[in-house]
C-alpha cells in the first residue's frame, strides 16, 4: 500500500512540475508565434542601421549595416559607403550625406577650466576630484 501511495505522489508531483515548467518562460529565448511576427515585421526592424564597424590592419575598413558587411566604397541600397571611423560611417546617396553612429546618443564632452584649456571628462573621474 505504501508503495502505491509513493508512486501516486511521485506521479502527481512530476506532472505538476511539468505543467509549472511549461508556464515559465525563458527571458533569453526569442519570441515565437504571432507576437514575434508583429515585432519583427519583415525582419528589418531587428537588423536595421549600423551594427558594427570593422577596422582592419592593412585592409579596407568595413561596416555591418542592416545585417550585411559593406566595405568602404560599397553600396547600401542606393547609397555609397564613403567614410568609416571608429564610431560612425557616412553614406552618400540620392538624398545626400547620412551619418550612421554606432551609439547614437554617445557624445564626447570636454570641460574648460578657468584658463580656457579644455580637459576631457573621463568615465573613471570621481566627483570632486580633478583629472590632470
């Protein structure tokens, strides 16, 4: 009798844990179903813009734009890649020049002291402590 009771409890808890696991979602897992289709659209939303910059020693610089590697002088749609720097690229097309930044909101700032000398503000600077 005790064996049957143990087997019944084991089956019940195994079935319960399987249903609980089915309800839990992995936050790192890609979306699936209708929600994924609405979010991704035609796939362009997930892979648009400048994604990476490739600076090669002794080779042509390139950039990963819209999911494709484009070398300097290459085409992105109707626009030509005319400049590649460490944090941005410049495209020249029918609509004019367009600068794509790797981190759009990143902006280099400097602090001007009383003597008029510009000093860069570092990420590691401590409040109230001046960098020299």
